[in-house]
C-alpha cells in the first residue's frame, strides 16, 4: 500500500518537480539561517546528510528516493531550508504510550477501582462536568485512549504525518499547530457531541493531516494552495473519509475491545478544520495578499471563539444542556421554565433524553413523578421503553422495598412483552417475558416454557461464530432458566444452570442469583462467597446490590 507521500506523488494532478524559484520568489530563510548560507542543502545537493543526498540522507515517510525523486522535491520544500530535527513527535508518542501503559501495569489501591478506570472518570471529556466547571477535561481527555487499537491508530497518524511536518515547521510551530487542532476538536466535541464521555487525541491527528495536505499543495511556500484544484480535491476527500469512516472505525473498535464504542465525528472535523487554516497560514507563499492572511487569522480565531462560546457558555439548542438547565429551574421552583426545558430536551434528544429525565427524577427521590412520566410519555422504541421501566422504575421501587408498586410495574412489563411477542418471537423478547415472570414469581410454568424456547431458538439460529458473538445473550437466557427452575423447586437443575452461566460469563448478576439460591438452600458459606463475588464484579442494579448486602448482614448477624 502506498504511503500518503507516495499517494500524493502519484495523484492525477500531481505537479512535476518544480523549477528552482527565482530569487525574488523564495521565502525568507528560517530564523537563524541565511539564505544560501554555507552548508544549506539545495534540492539537488548530493552531499551526505542532505534531503537530496545519497548515503545517510533522512527521508520522509521512511522511504528513500522513491522514483528517483528526493523527499524535498516530492514534498516541495523551498530551497535553502535544511530539515529540522524530529523531537516533539516522538515525545508525544512516548507520553501517550506512558499514559496508556502505566495505569494498566499499576493495579491501584486495594478495594478501589482500577487506576485506568479512575483516570477515565476524573479526566475524560464529560460535557456535563465541563459545564459544571471541570474545564481541565478539555485537555486531559486528549491523553487518554480507549484501548490498544485506538492508541495504535492515533500513534500511526502522529508519526506518519507528524514527522515530515516537524521537519518543515520545527518543533515549536508543529506543537502550536497540533495544540490548535486539539483545541478545535475538543471545543467541537463540547459544542456538538452527545452525552457519552470522550477520550483520545484524534482532533490533533486530524489537524496535522489537514496541515500535511496544505503543505503538499502549497509546495511549501511557493504556490497559494487556495488556487489549486489539488488542494481542494484532497481536502474534500479527507473530510469525506472522516465522515464515512466513523461507523466503520466504530465497528472496528467494538470488535477489538468487545465494548460499544462510538467515533466522535465532531472532534475529527473540528481538528481538521482548524488544522487546515493553520496550514494555510504556515505554508502560503510570502507574496500571498495580506488580506488573505488576515482573513485566515480571523477565521481561525472566529472558529475557536465561536465553538468555545457556544459549547462552554450557552449551548441553547443542546438537549443535554437543556436538561442541565432544567435542574436549576426545578431548584428555583420555576415550573413553567422547567416544563419548557424538559419538552425542548425531549424533542431534541428523543428516547435518550427521556431516559435521562427518568434517571434524574429517580435520583432526586421523585419516583412517583418518574413513574407517571414513563406511563404518560412512553419512549418511542418499545424495547427501550421496557428497559427503562425495569432498570429505572422497578429497580428503584424494589431497592426501597415498595413491594406492591414494584409488582405493578412488573405486571405492566409482562403485558408489554406479551404484546410484543404477538408480533415477533425473538430471543430477547422471550427472555424478557420469562425474566419478568420470574421476578414476579407468578406463572412460572409459562416462564419456563418461554426461557426454553429462547434457548432453543438461540442454539438453532447461531453457528459457531454466532455463539461467540452471543455469549452474553446465551448466558443471560441460561441464568433466567436456571432461576425459574430453582423457583419451581427443581433445585438441582436450576443450580447447575446458574453455575454454568456464572462460569461462562463471570459477571455480578450471575453470581448474585447463585448467592440467592445458596442462601435459600441454607448454604451459608456459599451464599457469602457468591455475594462477595457479585459485589466485587459490579454491574448490579440497585435492588440486586441491596439483596447482596442483606445476605452479608444476615450471615454476620446470624
């Protein structure tokens, strides 16, 4: 596969090697250099160590003399400029590697969260927390990476495009362009992204890609890039690629890490735009009209200020900000403004905003209001609506031992799943219907039939590859069937299935129902052991966590 430099050289509109510029057309020499001074390397200089030299020459992109053309000629460096040493790129790469590796090698304090998780919670770009004053997250989030694949992609882009740019610009101007690109990406994320926290240096990487394209198109200070179709073609191609790659790279991240990961398109485009403007300011020829230079400076400043003002101060059209503002309106007792903000947030954020509204109501102890909202303003996606009813409403009521109210919610969930099953019989729906009946401890015979049908359908529809992909779903169905059988008095078979689910996927909820089963069988030691495992593994709902704590309290007091 061609490197970017090689691809540029072979592009349809690539220029031939430039003629040496007239003395009046040359850019002024770099600071500390004299134009044509002794030792300066010229485009055709064959002395060792120069860009066009033979033995010992440093080549861009790690390739030497592609097609008989020196890197200076291919990249269009102006005569009289020797390459700067590459330091900043390698320093940044080492910092990113250290920040990624050290927390994973350091286990963290006993009983506390892993250090990498703690760094994510404290340093990731959480828009709501930035609005609350934690502005350092705009910077610290750029040093974190989600996984090895994320880190490898950013390091590859940094080295591939950063090394030639630092040779041309020097460490100081390279770091300035990189920082401006990072700022553009972070502010764009704050202004336009969703509610999930963001991490990564992608804004800076996309920025140096834009600077790279501008540098190549300008022939390093000899041709105004704005006047070239070459420049606009590659800019449009790169921007289109950034837009198109978001779902593809997101899927690759999910395959590599096994977790749902979304690509922040706003970061990529924000960094790319700021990098393009900085690239023009850095590589436009000296004879470029002053009005174009001032317009570019104003445009760059305007982009950063506008993104900062909207994203940090008053993002009035952002539904997450509207939800945040609704909390203040509630605190002040402004019911009319509260209603307007909630309606605007629901209109802009849809089901995601509805889930946030329910969660806010429950966290503030307004469970009856949350229940009324869930019933009167159902989520558009029936699956999400049922999920919200279980995760938020049933969980909150069961954790507070409000038995009758929690059972009424289960009755509604059973009715909703039965209605959905009349239209289609999927594994998830069958398992849901069985699970709600098991929690209700009613109609357990039907629950067993539903769980067995779900398991049979899963085994029938999944091949070997599908089984690996559906491990979480399959173990969830096995856990459901095991608990239903245990409740029906088939303790042996039920226990075997519960153990099988926990063995295949050792997560908190699976150990929790093993603990409940052991406690009901009077196996106190096993109940305590599994309760401790469930609490340590996490992923428990509040009512499940409360049940585990009660088992531990009963074992201690007994």
